[in-house]
């Protein structure tokens, strides 16, 4: 071999080592898929690597390869409409109704009934928004309240009250051994307590009828001096969730004498039961209007 030939060969070798070499090949996955890959050699001492063709191809897509993401509906009606727009025969809905913030999640691309898996990445969510009325009553539930705060709260929320139906009146008065107050009676109580806010309590007792009776030492002009009658119960009629149906929730009215003052409290009757009833009614609507299976729990992550 001549020096020229030897020099030419070395020059070709050096040129090859300095240049990028690319090879397209295919790799088989354990589940039988064939995936194209690109092997890149960047010359001696410059390293090498493998390119994922999917990453390269994604930059040139005119549309996504699959639907994914999570839409959040602000109303139950919108949740149903979104689910009906995207669902297929394998979609499923999950309800987490025991959480502090109950919610719904529809998994549009849920695993197939045949057993074939799917990604589960296309979802529609809904979180029940607590109504302003229900939130206000939950805030004061069971808490001791000074007389003025108590009276002002009653006055501000008198529109939430309703008269009990005959069956409600009979059931709860017998169960709790006390009497229901009508909205106008509660309003009168609120005004009477405001008048006597600085008065000293001389007597506070429970009558045989189940009503309470409070006497104040008169200190305000315009007060008639008669004892105030305090019903032991009243009925709320409010939506528990924004845009939801009205729920009828009994409230126990309690007070205790503390020296010359009265401390008051509201006690909602089994609030979790009423929340559960409202949620179950909504779940029934969702199941009927989407015709999809509904499970109480959470989907796979």
C-alpha cells in the first residue's frame, strides 16, 4: 500500500469519526409493540445516544394522539352535559361523598369491560359547592353565642326559616319533647332579645309545654316587661349546595343562664344525614342522565 493510499484511508476514517452517524432501527416491547428508534453516534469521544421517535413526531402533530386532561364543571348540570358529550360505553363515574369536600370524577377512557386497559387520563370533575346559607348555619352550629350576636344572626337569617309540616311537627316535638317556633315567633324573639341585650336575667326556665321562658329585670323604655317565650325548635328550608334542592333541617334552640346573662346556641339536627340525603339525590340524577355506572370511591391514580 502506498503512502498516498494509506493517507487517504486515514483521512476517510478521521472524517467518519468527526461526523454524526445515524441509524434507524426498531425495538420490540414486552407486550408485542414495535417502536421505531434512532441511534445517533457523534464521533469518537463525543458520545452517543438514542432518540425517541415519538418525541420527534409529536412536534409535528396537527392534533393530539389521544384525549386527556381534566375538565372541572361548576354545576351538576354542566358535569352531566360534559360527560354525555365525551363518554363511551366503557366510561365510569366515581363519587367521593364522605370527604370534607364531596366530589364527582368521570373517567371517560376508563378500562374496558373486556379487560383491556386504557390510560384513564381523560376526566371530568365536579365538587359540590356548599351554599352560603348552609355554610352560615354550619359556622354557628353548637357554638355558644352572646345574646346580641345570637339575636343579630337570627335577624339576618330569618328568611331561611320555614313553618314545619304537620308530620314534621308531630315527629320532632314528640322526639325532642319541645315545641316548634314559627318564623314570625322567631323574629319576635330576635327583636325581644335585642331590646333586652343589656338587661339582667332574673329568671330562665323551661315550661311544661317544652317552651322556654326568660324574665329580664326591666331597664329599657318601650319594653312591655313580659317574659320572652323561647321555642325549643325551628325549621330551616335552605339549599345545602349551590343550585341544589331545598332541604328541611330542624334546629334545636338552646340557652343557659350564666350569672345575670344568657348564653345561646343553635344545634342542627343530624346535619350529616341531610347532606348525605342531598348527595344521594344528586347521584341518582347523574346516574339516570348519563346512563353510566357510578361507584362510591375514587378511581385509580
